[in-house]
């Protein structure tokens, strides 16, 4: 007799995972602008694992170069006067975050590769 183990079940478009079989791989790898304490503003591919946030292919946003603030950067991408300083991989504690803004991935994808 054959036995089949089911660890995931989809009901009405929602996926349910058997407790203890969850993936430890982060699933939140959106591109985000992070406003941090002490005036740091960074952008990168965002993941959060426990109390640590990581930005991959990160940049420090030294000069926004916008007329409508950070929201313009998030939605429209880098502007002609935006100044970015390459930072690589940046890790910081979740309590240092003042705010995050989810970006339009299509506007930032080339910049963050």
C-alpha cells in the first residue's frame, strides 16, 4: 500500500502549509526604500528574517532628485538628479526602521542588478 504526504493545501486561492514544514527561505523579496534612524535612506531587494532586515544590491539614496518626495522614486524609479551610492549587501535590525516604501519593481529592476 502506498502512502502520500500532503504538506500544502490550497483552498479558495489561499495556500495552507502544515505546521513544521514551512520554508525558512524568505518570501518577501520586493524592492523597497527603507528610511532608517539617523537619516539613512536606502533602497534594495528586501528580505526580513526574524529581527534582521537585509537589502541586497543596495544603494544609499544620497540625493532624492525628486519634486514629489520618496513616493516619486518608489513609483517612477530613479530620476535624472537622483544620486545613489552603491552599498552592496546591507543588514540592520528591524527596530532601526522608521518606514518602508514598496517600489515598482519594473522601474528599479535594471538599477538593482
